[in-house]
C-alpha cells in the first residue's frame, strides 16, 4: 500500500528542504518505498480535518490504510521499523541507532530551534543583538560535544542509520548560520548525508513542489 | 540481568523529580523491572569515562550487559519494547503511542525548555521581564492544542502508554509556572500520571537520593 504524506503547499523555506516532510521523504527514498504527497495550505493546516491527523496543525502526516501518524521522528521510525536499510539487525546496534534519533530531536535540536526563533520571531526586538550570541553559544555547546563523539567516523555508530538521517536533518537547519563551519567534521558529516542518492531524490521532490507553486 | 542507570548525585531540582532519570525510573517501575542506580557528580559527568556512555555529558545512561544507551526517550522506548505494559500490542496503536513519545520530546518540550532557559540562564538579563511573556505564549500555543486533543480522555490514545509517560514527564516541568492551571484537563492529566503507583515509587526513589545527599 502506498502511503500518503502531507507537505506545505508553499514551503516557507523556499525549497531549501528544511520543512519536516524532508526527513520523511528521505527515509522513504532510502528504503525504496513509493509515496503520495498531499499538499496543504497554511490555512487548511489549522482546520479540523487536518487537525484530526495532526493535533498541532503541522506537517508532515503519514497515512497508510487505517494508520495515521504525525511527528517526523515517529514517521521516520515507523518507516525504519518496517523496511530494511535504516536500522541495524543487531539488537544493540538497533537500540543505539534509535538513541541517536532521540538525541537529534531531543538534545541537539532544541537550541537550534531556539536560534531560529530568536532570528525569525525576535529579530526585531531590542534585545536581539545582545541575546543572539548567547543562543549561538548554547548551540555550540551541543555541536562541540557531537563533534567530539563523531571524530573521524563517517556516521554516528557504524553504518548510516535512521539516527544519522535525523541528525543530519537537524544540523541542516544551521547551514546558513556559519556555526556548522566551526566544526569541520560536522560540516563534512552533513555533506555526506546530502550526497546520498536518496537524499537528493527527496530534496528534488520537495524543491519541485516549491518551483511549481512559484511558477504556477 | 539488572540494568544500571545513572542519576545526579545531587539533584539540581532538590528532589522534585524533574531530572531525566525520572521518566526512566518510572518506566522501569511500570514494567516491574528492578534496576541499580549509579550516582554521578557534576564534575564526573564531564569526564571521559562518563562521556563514553553519554556523549553530551548528562544523565541518565542505561547499561545492561554490553548495551549502553543514553537519552531518556530512547531508554524509555527500549524498556517499553522489551517489557509488556507500556506499548499496545496492536501495531497501529503501538505506532501511535510512539508518535506521542516523539511529540512530547520534539514538539511540546522545546518551548518548555526555552522557558526554563529564559528563567534560569537569562533571568538576570535586561530583556527578561519583557521577553518572558512571549516565551510563555509559545508554551501556551502547544498546551492549547494538546488540551483540545486530549479533551475528556484519561490518556492520549486509549490506555496509558509510554507516550503518556513522556508527555506527563514533559508537562511536569511546568508544575510551578502556573501555565498548566490554565488548561484544567492537562492539569488533571498530569495529576493522573503522578497518581500511578509506579510513578510514586520512582518519585520516592529519586527523592531519597536527594534527601540522603542533603543529610549525609
């Protein structure tokens, strides 16, 4: 059965692939699962029909028969659990890959989200200039520790896994901040993720939505 | 095999059960799994021996034979996967319970963490008084939507699950903020979680560590 995901009708990042449908598309491409996409407008996202699928009125959602999920992390995990390619077979290695999924979303991402909020929602506030360096330092705290752990390895724990997929997705939010450049092994790690054919297919697919909306 | 978790030698919340060993203890109590606790000082948490277990130098960690995990969400999931009681048997219901785990950590918690940061790390900044209401409103945005979804139900999706365990754990960080009181069904939901015998055993165990450290 072909699952259906939702994505922004007009991507607020102008096709840079930072919306949360991107990790889901990437996971589906990694495992070779075809999928349908239903585009949702900002107003429709807040309507009861969409909220029945996503209580927080966001994208992505995932529908497959009578199963409906939301949360990109949960959807990626669901895909990883049901298809080969994103979680190791060995039980301990599998548990560690899942740990990195949670670490990406629960430890590394919160200060990155705070930085985005500081720029997008508080960029015009009188405290913005003085406060931004504090927020950036909190991002650096996590990047530094992640950089040490990654070291010279290609991926966080052995082969590429759903943990790397989520971590690269989270770190990509920093692409324009310059912060990632301070940690060359993390920059290379993100580039390694972005170079995967499955990433490229997913990226092109979401970009095509933005391009079509812009020219349509 | 009895797993070993790590916890703060001296809890920074003075035994209020807001440290991240609490959801792990709670999960272990829910499934009836005995566990050992190794207490770690703030300085030892940053040492290489502990960082080998937890790359971000935090608690909790989870060791069981040759498996070592970190991240409370990942550890709770590991426990839930291996023991009955925290995830439904039905495949779709199980996927939805996992979705709520991710929603707790990835959607509901980030603004709550930002509020804690605003108070603890930026409480003395000149912008604190003017900025705090903005941060609180971002927390309210999520609480309101969660409140609508929960409605009159006892738990987020059928019976109590690991999703509720994580969500209640996340919401408990707001206990002293007054924000939860604005959503009576969420207050009642948290109280319902805290009333579970397994929660109480876990809470008492972590409080005993603080009490012993204070009087020892």
